[in-house]
C-alpha cells in the first residue's frame, strides 16, 4: 500500500491509479474501532467518525476545536440507511433523494433516540446526506456504519478541498487521511430543513433553491438571505452558523457592486494598505486581471464560471494565507445559482463588506 506518515497521521493514497482496497480496509478498521479518518467527498473533505459512537464523535469536536452545540452531518451509504437515524421520513426525502442523491444535499429530519445527542449538538433533529464521491461511498459501505463527518479543518478555517489542506490543519491529531485528490464541488452541501412547512434552506450549496423548488413543485424558503437578498452574517439559523467561518489569517475586505465601482474601490483599498507597508493580497476573477494589481494575487477563474469559482475558493484562501499577506481584498460575485453558495462563504469569511458605488 502507498502511504506516508505525517506526525503520526497516515496519509493513504487512494486516487484512481492507486489501489483503493488496502487503503479503504485500513480506514474502515480505524473507524470501526472508534478512530477518526478524513475522507474526500464531492463537496469538501470530511472528518469521519462512527456517528453512533459517542466517544468517537466527541473526538471530532476535540480535534477540530468545534463548539459542542454545532451539530454534525451524518453520511450514509444508501438512502435506506436514513431509516436507522430519522424518526419520520417525509415524502419530500424520497422525491429529493431520487433526484439529487447521491450528491451535495443534506436534509434535516427529526432524530431517533439511538443517535447520540453529541452527534447533533444536543438538538432533537439530525442532518443526513448520501455523498456522491466513490471513495466516500465505498468507505461507508465497507464500514456499514453511518459516519458523522463535518469538514476536516480546524473550526473557523477555510474548509479543506485537498488532502494537503487536511494534513495542514489536522496532522498529528487524527489517525488517517484518505487522499482522493481534489474535491469536485468545492463548497459544502446545501442544508435543507424538512422539519417545518415550507422546507427551508439553512445553508446554500451545490443544489440551488430553484432546483429544489422545481423538484418539489412548491415554494421553499431561503433563510440564509434577508428580504433584500442580503446574506445574514450573524443570525444563527442553524446552530453552526453563529460561529465565524472560513476565516483567513489576514482580515478580508469583500468588495461588492458594479464592475467599475468595484475596481475603483479595490484599487483605493490596495493603495491604502500598500502605503502602510502591508503585504496586500487580491482574490479576483480572470476578467479583472488587467484592471487590478497587487504583489500577491489569487485568480478564481472566470466570474461567469460559478462552479469553477466554487471549486477553487477554499484553496485560494489557503494559498493567500500561505503567502503571509497582511490583508486580503476580495471581489464579489453575482448572487445567482452557485454564485449564491460562493458569496455565502465569502461573506462569512470577510471581516468587512463594502458595497462599491
Ligand atoms: P460542516 O459539516 O462543518 O460543514 O457543518 C454542518 C452544518 O450543518 C452546520 O452549519 C450545522 O449547523 C448544520 N447542521 C447539522 N445538523 C443540523 C441540524 N440538526 N439542524 C440544523 N442544522 C444542522
Ligand atoms: Mg465546516
């Protein structure tokens, strides 16, 4: 088997050309013994533990430094496994499951008593998801247990989209990381609560409001934005959302607004911080390359390719951190389809949001 050891955390090679079987059986045996294994999903890397084993789940909170009232998403190998976890399964789950599972959609349902309170941050509902990544699916079916798996990063940091990101944050603190390469979606799953009518989006992700409405043929509420379409930065809709997320080491100024105004505002900021002697980092789109400059630049691809931007976002934030910039000036995107999920993450990552006019 191809593996390396980083500060006692095994990095198990499990990309397509590697032999998955040995890596998977080792990972499964660690999980069955109550250990922690990070694994790739199509959204971001998850930090997995047996969702029904209280001691194992407690370790997730400890190594991530995650507040104990922030519930975990439970991953299952097949839609039927949800019956082990949820008290009732509304019709919508079958409709949505048929259409979007396996995939980046999490549903919140009333929980069964066998799901430990610690797994759900002490609340009476459970969030479940059936991931699409083949390695995640194989791991779930080999272990045969539902896996609690929040993003495999230190709480508050950008989510991990590569095995290197996981090792950077958690090497020495967990037993193993399954390295399955880069994550295809790059931002976390859409979280949809089915506890009340109409269903409500608690976190935007790869499956959009429009897609959910079309599948269910009815209205869905998006509680992540207010009536003016502004992202709530501090109102806790879902327990985890009251905490700072995706934070870079340097303060991040997010500049939104029309192109010309945005570039003007970003230039003013970049010049201001340069004069102060700061190392200025820009997080921009390909279209802005000729209009903006700074010593450190990360390009998220074309602003028209929202899926590509989502895929690159967390890696770009981590790269700016690695460049040890003192300030990050980031460019906003349209709040439509996947752009909504990107802007939700960027607004949460930001220290300041400026509306350029
Ligand atoms: P993470 O896996 O770290 O990306 O975080 C999981 C997200 O799902 C957090 O925002 C949680 O607050 C949310 N979540 C998990 N379980 C529930 C639940 N039972 N009710 C509402 N939100 C939940
Ligand atoms: Mg997270």
